[in-house]
């Protein structure tokens, strides 16, 4: 399972996004109204955006342990494998 976290800024709509990709497939996207959304999410671990991200990942059909592994990586913690 190749997990990548993307912190992007859009020129079209002036919004910033955090996107989660698993094996090159986008499984979650949130848009906190901050200039550095990934930094914001990692600083505020109790943010409502984490719940939204988790729900989006669970909706893709991953098992609970896989969702936990993806979320741990998104939170900036070390994940082996």
C-alpha cells in the first residue's frame, strides 16, 4: 500500500487542499481555509477535517486497520510498510 499525502494550492478557486492517495488513487480530499492546510491539520489533531477525511477513506471500502494506517501516515506519524 503506497500512501501519499499532498498539500496543494489551487490557482483556479484560491483554495488549498490536502489530498490522500493510496496506490495513486485519490481516496480523500479536504480543504481547510488555511494557507498551509496540511500543517494546520497536523497542528490541530482534533479538527473536524480529520473526521471528514476518515469518512471518505472508509467509504472506499478499506478495512479498519488499513484506514488507521492511512490516517496515521496523514497525521505525520511513522508508518512501517
